[in-house]
């Protein structure tokens, strides 16, 4: 039985695995709750979400990968081994893995990811820019010489790229993503309302009343926290107008990344983009009004991809079926048996 061909979107927040011919077979949180002293995993994936903010002192919640960088090698390899085993159950041959990475990931970081993946059970690995995978997932042609702009906004990173003929023409990546928004919201509520809230509540507030544009139809949400002075539980209300001002600098940073890519792109490709528009993908593309905010500030039609969270994983799936297109563009699979020289990773 041949080994499976997998597409892996190993994000800072979520992990999605696409299996050739079967589609998305796994979609989980990329978090592990471990014993603080032995670092043995106790809970892996989605179940960790509701527990993360309520752990006893003996446990810790770890997100081992952030912005494509391995922050905790041991926990990262346990997380990957667990999920690869789950997806490849009953297979004797090791899977080949096509993995999306942020364009700011250095060759040294790729080498670490390669070791991590092969230790976790991958037979061979090929890296591809996450923005390219997302562009392919949004349905662009892999052969047409026509520029398309993709902006993938995840939990920790924003990857912008102009893509043509199934390859990257220009790309930029900034360490700005939805998790940073959660921190800004928690800091604002502490500063202005003297109330402490957890990351889970901040994320809920962002998804409910977070906005990139000023809303005349102001909406509000009631959330719970802890008064900083008294330590007592409190309920408070927060509005979309407050959130608009809190999130403004973040949205400006995403706009800055888009502008810097446009500036570095050739006039011919920019003219294409003026016709094809800007496509937003990644979970943070769901922020209310972000598409309109970018469209108003660039003058370029901006649309959110269908199913933005899974766009990169779907693109990896499509690329698995187009091995020739990958090879033509210089993307190769490497296995631990290959006598690859370090030049590939310098
Ligand atoms: N409706 C929503 N409104 C605002 N943000 C959202 C919404 N839904 C999801 N998000 C945010 O999307 C982010 C996760 O997106 P995604 O799964 O694409 O990230 P990732 O791929 O794990 O991260 P990265 O690509 O940066 O490594 C989280 O910060 C989450 O809060
Ligand atoms: Mg991502």
C-alpha cells in the first residue's frame, strides 16, 4: 500500500491535514496541554481550548509552533506524531508531506521543521509558501500568466503575495495576526475598564464585535472578567465602536504589508491585480469589514475567499494532485535518506 500524500497546514493556532483523494481529514487546535514538570502531553488539540484558561498549577498549555517557527521541539514532535498516526492509521509506508510555511521562515527554520516532521513519522517533506497554497486553494489557475493578490491572515502571521503561473512573484510576511488582536483587546479592557479577562474571552469579543470599519449600526456584547482591585467577578459591556479604535493600528499594519507588496510588484502584474482583485484567506480574514477596509484604502476590489480558514489546506490538496506543476516551480520532496547537502538549507 503506498504511503499517503498529505497536505499539512501547521498554523500557530490550528492544524489542518488534507489527504489526497479524501479531502480534509483533520482540523484541530495546534495546542497541547502538558504536565508542567515532565512535559508529557495530557490533552492534544481541540479539547485543550476550553481547558487552557482553567488549568491547575501542575499543567501548562503549549502552542509549539508560532509563525512557522518551532518554539518547543519536543512538544511539537509529539503533537505531529499524534496527528500523523491518527491520519495514517493502518498504513505501513510513511506519508509524504507537502507543508505550507510563511514566506519569512528561514532555511534554518525549515531544516528544524523537516527534522520535526520526519521524527514524527513523515517519509518525505516538501515546503511551499502558505500564501501560494492559499491562492491555489482560492481557485487560481496554475498555468495562466496572470497576477493574483493573496493576503493570508492567521493567528500569528500575515502573508501577502502576488502569484502568477502557480508561483510567487513577490511576497512579504509580517508577524501580525488574530492572536495579537486578542492581546490588544485584553490590554484595552484592563486599561480602560480596570477588568482582567482571559484569551478565550478576548477572542469571543473579537469575533462578536470586532470590526475593521466604523459601524454606524453599533453593536455590543456583554462579557465576564475580574475586577483588578477587588478580585471580584464582573460583567461588562463593550461596543463595536470601542473595538474599531482598538484594532485600528493592527488593520493599518495589514494594509502596510499589502501596500509594500504592491510597491515591489511589476506594473504589468499590478494591472492584473487591479482586475483580479485582492483575495483574503486565513481565519483572521473573517474580521468584520476587513475586506471593505482594504478595498477602500487600496481602490482594489477585495473579497474574502470561500471558507478562509481552510483555503491553504485546500490549496495544498490541489497541489498534491499537480506534482508536475510543483516540480516545474522548483518544489521538491526531501527524505531523510536523501544525501541532501546543507546548501539546500542555507
Ligand atoms: N470570525 C472571526 N473574526 C475574527 N477573527 C477570527 C474569526 N474566526 C477566526 N478568527 C481568528 O483566526 C485566527 C486563526 O486563523 P488560522 O487558523 O488561519 O491561523 P493559523 O493558520 O493557525 O496561524 P498562522 O498562519 O499565523 O500560523 C485566530 O486568531 C482566530 O481568533
Ligand atoms: Mg495559517
